[in-house]
C-alpha cells in the first residue's frame, strides 16, 4: 500500500529526467490571464491518501470542507475531512448494496446524488466475453438483477454524516453518471429496461425526497422494445453523461458521438445537432464541456485499451456559435514528454474539470486527466492553438484493484476537481487520491 512518504519519494524519482522543472510540474512563460488562477503556473504536491485503504477513486466532490469519493471497485463511497487539504483524513465509508457500483456522485448545497448500477463483474455475468467499452449491455433485466439500479439522494446538511432520504429505482443495468448543479432538475445517464444502453433521463428534484422522472431522450435505434433497430454494430452507443448550460444540453454518447439538445421543455428534449468522429477516430466520447461565454464546447473522447492499440484519442474544441452545425477547430495537445503507449497501460484522455458551481470556473484554463499521463493543464485563450502549461504524473500504484486482466502497474488518473483557491483533487481508480495546488 502506498504511504504518503513513499508516494513523495516516488514523485522525487520522477524528477530525474533532465527537464528545466520536475516532470510533474512544468510552467510556460506566458502572461497571466484575467481569471481567478494564473494561466502559467506550477502544480505543487500537497498530500496523498489511499482513502482509508480503498484507493480506487473515480468522481470526487467537495462540499463544506468535506470530500466525497465514489469508488470504482469497492462498491460504496468514502467521506473525507479536507479542512486542511494537506492532511486529507477519511471519516467513514458508506457501503453500496451488494453487487452495486457507486462510482459517480454530485453534490450541491445540502444534497448529494449518487449513481447506482451493476458493478463490472456483475455486468460481465450477464454479458460474458463482452468488452465494457465496445458493445451495449442492455435488454431487459427483469427477474435477473441482483444489484441496485437507480439514483440515491442524500441529505448532506451535516457533511460528515450523509443521510439517505430517497432512492429512485430505474430498472435496468443502472445509472452511469449525472449532472446536478442545484435547482429543480438532474440530468442522468441511465439504462432502462427495453433500451440497448444508457439514455438521457431527466429527474425532477423539486421534492428531493420524492424524485420523479419527467423526460427522456435517446439516439434513434436504442429503444429495442419500441421496435427500433440500431444502425450500428460492434460499437457501444450509450450516454456517458450530459452537461447543461441554460436550456442547452451537451451530451457524450461514447461511440455514438456528441449531441446538442434543446431542453426548454424538460419533458420533451429536442435534438439540435449530432456529430460523430468515429470512424475514423476510435470513439468513446466521454465528457462534453460547454464554455457558453465563448460559444465553444470541449468534447473529450476517452481512451481505452492498452498500448494505444485503438489509436490515439483526442479532446476536441468545437465552435458552437451555430449550435445546429458544431465545427471542430482544434484539439488539446497530446502529451509527448514520455513515450506513454506502453504494454498494459492506457494512455489518453479520460475526463475534464467540469466548471461546476462551488468550484473553480474558467473558459480559458482547462484541467484534464490523461490516464497514465496524469493531469494536464491547458491554456485555451487562443482556441485555435491550445497549449499545455502544467502537468503532474503520479507514481505507479503498488497493486491493481481492477479485476480486468492485463493491467500493468501504472497510474490511471481518472477525475479531477479544482477548487476556487487552486486546490486540486485528483483521483485514480487504482492508486488513490493526490491533492495538489495550482499556482503561479
């Protein structure tokens, strides 16, 4: 198990290559931007935590000096005290129902919403030999499900003691990820019986103890029980999640690409545009990040597989001034400071800091995770020529929790949450939590 001391020793080892600054932090000499954080800066390592012996973290949220970590394989979530970010301390672990994965969560005010769905071994039981990333899992789970599928609602008015107040049952494989920024509606990626995979489900949160589904949308071909026939094969067309700006939704559909939806009527979302780069690119569209003030959107394609066998994945920058016709104008630079296409390792984008309420927000400074290439920070003031301005590559884990075969001992930087004061929480689904500070 990694200790903080061994972690810092490993980080020191990473500085060995002849670089002007350590491998995990490099700054470019550019003028500061008019934002809360400097555009040129360094990442200073503050702390490491194995999250109470459960280092498999995915989505991380901070509320009132308390950190909530959803787990990839441990089936539950961890609550941590981060009043002093340099000394993160586990408070408690809240177990999920049997065979249930709760890797994604959202907090706002006094509420936390927790995604519940089948864990990876359970999914495999229903779909033996099927790759998680390449084919749909859906169908009808009636009479077969032995896990919780739906959305749990917690009262976190006492941050260290979350209290479940509701469970919205959504029969199917379960919920993947969601967007809830407060207010009346939550936007949920959920598989529902009769569909091939995860679709958009809009949940009315007016009464948090009584959440209600009020709207749905999917790519035509996904409603199997409705008689629809997919136009694709050998792909996974499924909503990863959607991020909302005003009455517009930006949604990532894995191998189904990227859609912009009109959400003026929450009961009847309408398609505005649909773009897909796969083929010729590998697919796996994962994270859509609207930058409404600049009429831009970042669309990240998740890398999957080892040694870049599927080709490189990219984070695209779209001009969405005409939302009915998004135009790709650039991609974020691919890290080149090491040869990252290595046996047993996954290299490429995974997620972006999502500019959530109660966090750092910028339309010029982008924080992105890159699996074995760690955390990357990009200056996109010139949207046609984005530049990397800082990076952090964690050490390899001491062990692998992922039950899927073939993984080398390598970091898998997963999600990132940046606070308004520049504190960065970086998760890894095998190797624990790193706390950093972004500074000039």
